[in-house]
C-alpha cells in the first residue's frame, strides 16, 4: 500500500514540477541564483546515495559499500 | 533561405526526434533494468515497480526510492523524489518559450515526457532554430516517446530478471557504477565538483541520523557549498 502512495504522490510532484513553468511562463524567468542552485541538485544527491540499504536484505553482500555504517 | 517554406510535417518531425534520441537510449536501457532488479530486491511488488516507471518516469528518483522504501517514512520519500526532480523546474522554464503557442493538450502531454534525456536532445534542437515559435512539438514527442518506450521496456526486463536472480547476488557495485557513470561526466566545473564532494562527505558523517535525514542534509550542504564555491571565478 505504501509503495502505491509513494508512486502516486511522487508521480504527481514530478509531473507538476515538469508542467509548472511550461504552463505558468509568461514574462517571469528563473532568477540566476536559483538556476545555479538547481543545476547542482543531481551532483549533490547521487554520489552520497550510491550503495546502500538493500544490501542488508542480501546476506554476505556488504562489501564495497562505503556507507555500510548506516 | 529567407523564403518561408512549408513547415515539416508533424510525422517527419516525430521521426526526426526519435532518431535524435536514439544514442541516449543505449545508455538508458541498462539503467532501467538495474532499477527493475533493485525494486524487487527492495521488496517492491513487480506491478508497482512497473507502474512507477510509467507514473513517476524519472530514473534517478526511482532508484533512490528503491533505497528509501523499506526504512523511510512515506512523506520523506515523496519529499526526496520531489527534491531529486526539482531540476525539471529548470528544464520546464527553459523550454517554456518554445512551447508557448501550443494548445494546452500539447503542454500537458509534453510535460509528462520531460526527462533529462528528452530535454537534452530537444533543447539542443530548439536552440538551433532561430524562431522559438516555429519549434515543433512533433520533435519533442518523438524524442520523449522513444525514451518512454525504452524506459518501460527496460524496467520490464529488469523486473523479470530481478525475480529470477539468485538472492545472494550483490548489486551494490552495479548501482554505484551506474551513479558514477551518470554523475562524473557532468561534474564540469568547481561548483558541481564541490557539491558532489561535500554532499558525499556529509552523507558519510551523518550516516547515523534517522530516516535518512543525512541524505537531505548532505544534498542541502552540497548545494550550498557548490553555489558558494561556484561563485568565485
């Protein structure tokens, strides 16, 4: 059940983000400072989140994970 | 050259978009398969894993969901998906002038297809065109649908494989490689590099925090330091 809610809410949030500026755009531009910050999002999110969590579901597969401490 | 010529047909533009997207599909297919395998490994039912590819349709957010699924509260997971996908705000803003004159139906459809991979191809093509108003929705539709079909199919293959892989196979390494392959080529300046390094360090240091708060903290501090260090030229 939880996964379906994640899916629906996450999907809605993603779709609205994608649609937002296409729909709202008239004269307003994203301010440069916000643009610079948004550009950094993938770089700041992916490397730390790499190998994790699910390894605990698989016994004996915890090697190579620098974040095993979590 | 300046003579107004008949615009290319929607169908011709569609196939031109499909062709332009093609090189990216090769990189996306393994990514979709890995997502499918990891979703099952995280205990997500096959039907939900496949539906997520259709509804969320955002590879990075989906991969992170597989990692947060078991241990993170629902709203924090949704918030993470939202934050990870915030960059689409930028894509949306940058494509908006080209889509301004289209009927609302086109806007609703193309927004659904606005992924990193479609954006990269579409903005490059639209920017080559001198007149924003002449940008073709067909090209966007072709590029977007080519990616969409590949993503759904590769997820299905991954879900199928995931159900059949021996339970003791480790996929940590595969996932780490995928993230590295996606991110490293994009770290083109000091700001991006700082964001990646600082976020990684903070994530390691804050690993003890509950609910994966360390991940959000890492992202925020990474973005802050990247913004700060990126300023100095």
